[in-house]
């Protein structure tokens, strides 16, 4: 009995299942047949919900929408204008596109459409009068040129001490791109769009350069790097600074955002520096050893800025935003930036007194008479401030009418220099007037040797003339005489000139100052030695 009931229940279930499947099959087929003539679920055509609608229903809905169609144009600055469909004779136009869409859909795949959207856009569903549309566009306020504001590119501001260079934002204006605008309106009408954002659809002519354009961002960064540079020139007791206050006037930006430094303005600045700080070729003021002050004419000696090299260096410092303190590039250097560029190491050559002093780091090393250029034949030694150009030993000096061997050669002005003159037995006085050199400074051998051993290439030589004082004895300090006595060294016949000078200097001292010459006894012994040497000479 129990088994019989179980069979009965099983049979009932099978019948029920069969009925359900049959019903589902009927429903599936019914919907499949239905969607042969209707659009699937979740179908949108030109923005209209066409789900389950037939072609005629879609056409009716489109026609209803077209009859009341108005396109709203959303303009910049919150303004808006409209184009009424009736003004452009808008009308439905069905050319079989809906039928083609219906044929293409899979009617028996309707179940899938429940979960997936189908969106279609057909331009040929709407017709309008293109001339009327063009006329409607022309009548819009936004198309009136008087109402349009031209766009302005973003710009870089003038330099500000607090903010440097900043980017001034672009002004977008309201100039309509007529061609783009016309196309966008046509597309909107064809799709029955109710709104058209002219901003979002690119209907305006925008600035070519905005504040986010990389070229202007890079240009502003470069300008700020340049004005952040600070170059402090060291001129010893003075400085000159090139910073933003100067650099800003040298900078410019081209239309394509290329930053340029005006090299000509930089060159002009350096030229002004050279005019202020170059000392080469300028007169020097010298406090002479024997007292008084003399003006040494301009010569080659002195500071000279290498303007071309410094311009390149300065531009490179600015471009890299350097903060540096340095000297300018020099083509020629001197000893000091102080009151006198020759410092405290120099040769003092007085052509009038025919006497020379050589100071090294402020200490007197040599004091000696000399013979300069022969005035009678126009071979005057040139005055001026010069450099020691080179140093040579055992050199034969040659000219059109002479050939002279010297042990120590120290040129300072071309072929003019200091050297020993062993062929001379006396120096100083008026010898140079009629028996002078070809322009060089002839020195006693011992003096030339001492100068040569202590002087360096580049050291200054100051050559000058003073008012003639033939009968006036030079007065110097006791300290100077002490140094001169120490510089005599082993006494030779050539020592006669310098020893005569020292004797005259000593005799001119007061009794009090004479007592300060602590090596006077050495000097008198040297005089005795010289007298013996002179007495031994053949008569």
C-alpha cells in the first residue's frame, strides 16, 4: 500500500513539472514571437525608452517629442539661449532605420535583454531646414561679435620682490568657434538633445596658453631660478652684487615661452665693472722713498677684467641659479685692491735721480743707482707702471748696433728691462744723458743679482720722473740706510756708486738720526775695503 502511494506521488510530480515546463516554453515562445515586432527590454533609441514598443509606437513617441522640441544652449557665465524646433521646421523622418534595428535584434534572446541595455542612435530620424537653422544660429546673442570677448593667453607677471614671477591666469572670453558650434548644434538636433553645453563640447575658441600649459610653467620656473641667483664680486675692500634687482631687467620671454637673458645688457654691466675697477693703463700714485708723492703715468700694470670670459661665466651662474662670492674673470692681475694696486712689492725707478728701490712685502731689499736710456739719442726709458714679464740668466741682448752679454735679464716693457751692466764702472748721476743705455735700466751686478733672486714674474715696476734737483741731497730714514748697508754684500769696485749714495744719505742725517744707524761701523769698514780696491787699480 505504501509503495503504491509513493508511485502515485512521483507521477504527480512528473505531471506538475511537465506542466510548468510547458507553460515556460509557451511564455518563452510567446515573448520571442512578440519581440519579432517589438523592441527588446531596456532598449533606448535616440534617448527615448523604446522597451517593448513597436515601430509605430516608437515613431509616434518621436513625433510627439519633435513637435515640442526646444534645444537649450548653455553658454559661459551662466547665460543660455534656445532654438525652437518649429523655427527650423524640424520634422520626423523615418527611412527604415527602425525596421533595420528590429531585424538585427535577437527576438528569442529576450531574456538576456532583461540584464543588458541596448542603446541606439539614428541621425536620419529627424529632418530640419538647414538654412533656417543657420539663420537661427546667426540671430543668437552669443554669435554677435560685439558680445564676444576674445580669449587672452596666460601670462607671466612682472617680477615681484615678494613673489618673484607668477603666472597670470588665462582669460577664456566668449568667442564662438562658428564651425564647431554649428556641427554640435546639428548633432544635438539630430539626436533631439534638450541641452547643449557649449563649454563642454568645445564650442568656444580657447586661449592657446593656459596657466597649466607646461611651457609657461617651465618658463616661470626658469625665470625664478634665474632671479634667485646672487653673484657677489670680490674687489678686496669693495664688493658688487648681481641679484634679482639687476637680473630682472635682463630677462625676457618670447611668445613661445622661451626665456632669454639679454647678453648685451650683461656685457654692458661687466663693461661698467671694468670701467670702475680696471687699473691697467691708469696713473698710479706713489709715496717715494725719499719723501713726497709722485704720479706714475699709466702703463701695462694693473687689474684688467676679461670681459668676454666674465660675461660667459656670469650668464652661466645666472642660468644655474648660483649663489656665489667670487672674483671676476681677469685677463691680468695686480698685487692689491687697496689704495694702490701695486701693493707692497714693487720696484721704484726714479729716472730723474737715477736711483732705484726694490721693496718686497714692504721691506727694502735693494737701493742702488742705475743708468737709464740715453737721452741724447732719444732712447729715453719709458715711464709708466709695468709687469716683470720674465726672468732669464746669461742672456745676450742684441740690437742694430750692439750685442751685450748680461747675467740677469728682467724685461718689463717689451725689449726694455733691468739687467746688470758689468761694462760700466759707475752708475747714477747724469751719465744717462749722453752715455745712457738703449732704454734699459743698467744695474750694478750685485744689485741685479739680488733683485733677480727676490723678484717674481708679474711684480710691478714703477718708472717715473720727478722735478730735477741736481744739487739737493736725498734725505732718507736711518732704517733705510741700515737696509742699504746690509744690501752691499761683498765689496767690489761696482759697490762704489751705491756706497757713495749711502754716504751722502748718511751725511744728510741729523746727529740724532746718525746715532740710529747701528751698522755704520760695517759701512766704514766697507769704505776702507773699497778704497784699497780702487788704490790697487792701474793708473
